[in-house]
C-alpha cells in the first residue's frame, strides 16, 4: 500500500520535551509526509522550538498557534481537522444534506491517508512509524481491509511499559483476526490512547467525526477511538515503540490531583452522550471499571479533600451539562474553525 501520513503534535509549555519529540519524528526511518504542530497558547519557549524545527526539517511542517489553550482534546481536534480537511469539499448549490462531502482531493489509486497523533512528551523510536505502516499492510493482507486505528507501545524513561497507555485486548474481534500475522505481540483492541496513534483519515472523513473539544483533557482519546473502532478494526502494535516522558510512572488510576474533575465529568458525559459507542455488555463493563478506578484513585490519593471536591463538582457538571459541539467552539483561528466545520459536515453559516 501507498501511504500519505500527516503527523500531529499537540504542544503546551514543554519546550524541552517538544524538542525531543520533534527530533524523534525527524529521525524516523519512514518520515511522515507532513507535520502539523498545534501550539496551545504556550507561554514558554515551545513556539520558538516548533518554528525553528519547521525552518530546518525536510518534512513539510505547519505550525498553528492557537490564541487560547483548548486542552489536549481541542488540540487534537484542530490537528485532525486540518489534516483531514483536504479530503472534504463543500456541497454544490443544488446538493442537499450536510455542508461537506468527501472528495476535495484528487484520488490516487491505492493511496491511504493516515494521521499520526502524539503529545509533546512522546518521543518515537526511529522505526515507530515504519512499524505501524507495516502493521497496516499486514492487516490489509490478512483481513482485506485497512485498519482504522493502530497504537504503539509506550514505555517510560526507564524502559518499563506505561500501563496507562496499554489497551486491553478486544473481547470480540471485529472483521478480522484477533492477532496480526507477522506481529506476534499485536492484538485487536477496542480503544487506543493518543500517545502515538495512527488513525485512518479516509474513515474519519467518511464518518465526519472528530474528538470532543469540550472534554479539554482526559478521556477524549477513549471516547473518540471507541467510536471509530465500534464497527472497524484496530490493533495495538508493540513492535512500534515510543517513550512517554510523563513526570512520574503510574497507571491510569494514579493520583491525578485537581484533574480528577475532568475524569469524573467526562466519564459521565461519555456515559450519557456516547453510549452508542458501546454494546450493552461493554456499557456494563465500562460502569464497573469506572467505579473501580475512582475507588482506587480515592484510596491512593494523599489529599482526599481535593479528590472529594473534584468528585462533587465533576458529578454535578457531568449530569447537568453537555459538551458543547465542536462547531460552536471558537478556536480563535479561522483556518481551524473552517477545517473543523468541514470535517464534521457543518455548513459555514451554521
């Protein structure tokens, strides 16, 4: 298969880590065809790092500066939209339906469009993208279809696997083998994190679906990838490896402090508004795992006053508010606003 890959990096106030991330992308044995860096209104030197990299790398790089911080969720929404927008075009004056359709690019036989996502604290090993594309080829050969999502193995700075980024195997494999021939450690999964995640842009354009910016942080990748993978195939591919340079090593139920508010609110939003992402059995499992995670967070927290306050506020807001639609959110950037509307099929006048 032939691939056109756009890498998307979301950056916020971590200039040293961003430099490592971009250097890792530049060292890829199979470089992305394009790179989009979303600067989330950084106040340190991160923007300068991105611009200097763009000036010297051979990878065509676009640095987008958002005037306000829209969180990781908003950053990835903006980046995916800008990457996918070329696959869309406005409906003609005599066409009905939503405002955009697929087909704004010149189709090329056998060309697959992908978007490679990562945070600025992610450093890909040199063959990370090459291995993901090899896995995509293997999926096509084995299952007769392009995967909608592939995820890399994330390790911490000491080499231990980051369990917070390791997905569970899919209980009921969809449209193909549970394992992937030629990749003995790979398996089908139901969700993936945005820490080195390769998404099929053609599927995104067809589904007209982006992450939910209103989540700001936490669970936006889970909500989005469970939607994409409900009826499509995706694999976790440990042969592709990245270093996820979080401040501390820990699982997803490690003490989050004040960010626990986003965990609670977003999980309730997900339960209320994205139930269609899951089967009935999956909804029961989601509920049980959420209760377990919150209980462990409470037990492990050194400051339960903060956790209790976040639980109270997140519970209230989760049940009494709904996430604002992406098309209603002003990214304070005309190109991003246009791309988001195009990718979600929203007329410009809506």
